[in-house]
C-alpha cells in the first residue's frame, strides 16, 4: 500500500469529506474557522493535503516547514479507515519524504481530569510507537496546553519560538504566539 499526498483544492472529489473530517476531528480551540480554511484553500494552501492509499481516500494532513523542521498541524484518518494501519503508513511516508528533517507535532497534554484522557493516552502511545518522543516542551495556545513531540532529533525553545514567528508573521505572531513551557 502506498500513501499519496495530493494538495487539497475545491475541485478534489473528496473535498466535502475532507472539510467534514477536519471539523469533526479537531476541537474548536484547535482548528481554523471553516470559512477561513475554504478561502485559503481556494488560493492554494500549501501543505494542506488529502491522503490516499493508492486511490482510496483515507484522510488529511496539514504541514508547514521551517528550516529543517516539519510541523504537523493536523493529521486525521477517516473514521472508516481507522485501526487499519493507515496512520503508521502516513508517518512512515512523512519520514521518507522529509528524510533528514525533524518532524514535530502537538498533542493534547495528558491530564487524568479530562474526560478524553484514554483517547489522549492512546494518541501519545501511537506517536511513541512511530518513533516520536517528548520534546520536553508544552505549547500553551489559547484554550489549551499541548505537548510537543518530535521525531529525528531535539528542538530548542528558541527554535520553537522562531518556527511560530515564521508561521504567523511578526504582527499576528506577536498576538497569537503560543507560550513555550519546559516540562
């Protein structure tokens, strides 16, 4: 089974499914409002891809790059394809296409008080099984605290701050830049 990434456009025959998966898979605090996403996709949002296993639609992924760092913003596998090994295949594909680069992503911090605690543990176990480990940092964004995981090395607080500044730009970055906390 080969994993293919195709840039998402409004003309993709799975466009509506991708948008629905995006809205259902990520909490309000985690996702961009749909109308902004649709606007950006019409202009060709670099890094927002539809995932296919051969020709079967399996999910979505959104990544950005900064120097030798690939930041995975979103990864979601379609509900009908979950537990089929697709998530691990996507991770393997990502490691090959970005060979020599560090890959980082944020997951919900493990907190036993949260009602989705078992899901959080399962998610962290999945990424650890796929070679990711804690970066040693919590990323505090509006409304949530996320643990940053990394594959392929380590990352410094200064690199994380520079990555977010590059992502958001100077003005918006100043207002939206997450706080980076040592664990």
